[in-house]
C-alpha cells in the first residue's frame, strides 16, 4: 500500500480533534476528558461574555486542541522536570515545588515550539482562521508576561482568554476546590486574563462548574474529512526517533493484508489501526521510553498501559472504535508474553497477528536511542527467529517480510519533487530523528555550518521556525 493511500485514509475533523484532545490530555498527565470539560466551560464563558455562537465554537476548538503542541516539546520538559507527564501535571495544578527550574528563559522556546505546531495543526485540519490564531497565541497573557511573543491586549485573540480561564477553572476546581480555584483566578486578573472576565467567571462559577459534565453542543463542530495520518504524525513528535513510524507500520500492514487475501474492509481497518496505535504512548514519560537498558518493573507497568489508553480512545472517539480496539493488540504476542491483555494463540486473529508483525519489523528497521537500526535482512531474520520461538505467527511474519520487499515502491510523494533539494530532504530526515547539527553533519560527512544553512533554507521553504514544525510539515507533505 503506497504512501498516497495512507494519505487518503481520512476521518472527520471532529473525530480528529477528539482524538488529539485525548492524546493531549494524556501528554499533560490529565484525565482523558480534561480538554472536553474545559471546552464546555470555554464556550459557555464566551457566551456569558456576550460573544456570539461562532466565537463560542472557536473557543471550544481552541480548548480541545490547547495541548496539541505538547508532544512536540515533551523532550524539553523531560530535561527540565525529569518527567514530562507528571511534571506538567504539577505545573497545571500550580503545585511545582519551591525552587523548580522553570523560568521564562527556558519556557519561551518550548512555548514557541508548542504554539507553532498547534497553529500548523489547525491549518492542516482546515479549521477556522480564528482557531489557528488562538492556538498560535494560546500561552500569551493579558499583561504581556506570556510566551512566546509576550504580546499584550488587544493583540491577543479573545478566545485565548476564554480557553485559558476555562482550563484553569476546570483543573483547579478538580484538584483543589471551587473556592480555591476562584481565589487563584481572581489573583491572576489583569495578568493572565482581563479582570472583567475573571470577575464574570467568579460571579457565575457555580453555573459554569455545574455544566462541566453536561452535554456538548456539537452541532457546529467541523465534519469535513482530514487525513488520519496527521494524528499519527503529531503524536509521534513526542519522541523524535519515532517520526513516521506509524506510517511505515500502516504501509507494511496494508501490503501484508493484501498479500494475505484479507477483504478490502479489513485491509483498510488495519491501516487505520496502525495510524492510531500510538495515541496511548503519550501517557508515558519520555525518560521511560528513552531509558538505556531494560525498563524497570515500575517502567513496564506504565508501558503496559499505553495500548490500554489506545483502546480507551475507541470509547471516547466512537468513529474510531473498531480501529482503536485492533490497534491496542499491536503488542500482544502469540505465546502470551505481550501486553496489555496477555492474549495468546487462538485469542489473536489474523489482522491482529499481521499488525504485531508489521509493528515489530518496522521498529527493528528504525534506529532507537539504545540501538542502531537493523538492515531489512537482519530484521527479517530476527522476526523469523522469534516466530519459530512462538512469539509471532509464522504466516503473518511471512506476509510482512514479503510486503517489506516492495516497501520502496511508490513511496515518494509528488510534493517532494521541487519543494526541497535532495540534500535538504536528507538533512530534514536526519533532524526529524532528533539528531543535532553535529550528529547529522557527521553522518552526512558535511560541516555543521552546512547543516545549519540547509536548515535555514528548509525553514524558509516550509514556512516554519522550529524543528518540530518542520518535521510535522515534512511528514504531511510526504517529504520524509
């Protein structure tokens, strides 16, 4: 299944927003309905403030996607806080310990990455311009103390204030209590948001909080179709060495399913499952994923939950129920040694066996922080050995290896031709894997200054200013 078909695998924009909201909640250490609850508050707050229905819907969309850039700066928060998931949860609860390392100087570049990626995402999802503008400025503050541009009113869109205050109210009322939440919000009046809006929220706090678990007004949510691969690409920004992994699994699984003679609807479901399988990975701290050596028992308990959260996506995003259920079986093994269900033998059907083999093969062929990439021949040999040992289905493994033989066919999207030079494409590919200028220069046998010059050209041509945004655009355009 060539890349063009992967790009044509679509879902409604509404489903994409719902899935990305859940991934964002997991990345920030929040309950999986935090963004949805905040979105209800943001819309109602906009209406209380006299804004129209359109502005209320824009506020809801910004609130749903407020965390959408957090996968892109997870590595930075992991360095600063040690645990990007738990650390950001403490930050949101206003509970970081005294002497924490966060300052405007080290937060600003992370906010810039977040806002650029979130804004680009809104454009890729073809959401209203007002939503894109809100996401590009979502961390700005009324008094100019926000990031990344330190804008002041009236340069900050009103939806930013609705979203920011709604998020604070939901999190603080849940983790402290309603009165404490209102006190903190009033303390931030004319700092994070206008004093009049803080006073309005305080006046109507009981009504707003009562609506937290109420029904959503989804009538105006966007329903046009968007590429499902956008979701995979955004989630995989969490770990640079994962870039494009879900796409490769989807291509392999789709080809293997065709070779296996599965019905077309099962082939499509396999591709879609591969593209959403990584959503649950957002719940696990980067430091665990990048740990050298064997994960500890405590690490494994968290890793085992990643496919569980992918399965939960099906309950929260009904449009992807079947795909999420299939995706959550990717790490099951035929001998029962997999996770999270520890299924074995006949409990695993052929689509699940194909997905497991495709995921393993694609992972073996890609570099990881703790090992180099294996060659296709080495990956095939190791997968066959594990099949003989009973971990993978031998028939499914054979189809995946056969599918990998034609993997290079048709993979170059037309967008690659002419947009970037071949050298720039190679630099972008190296950088997308998390390599520094020096590391990319060493592999490519050029100077770091030449890599920097290529990066400046790439940024200019792709219309971005951060490596995360360049990676996201490069994947979406089929450049890498």
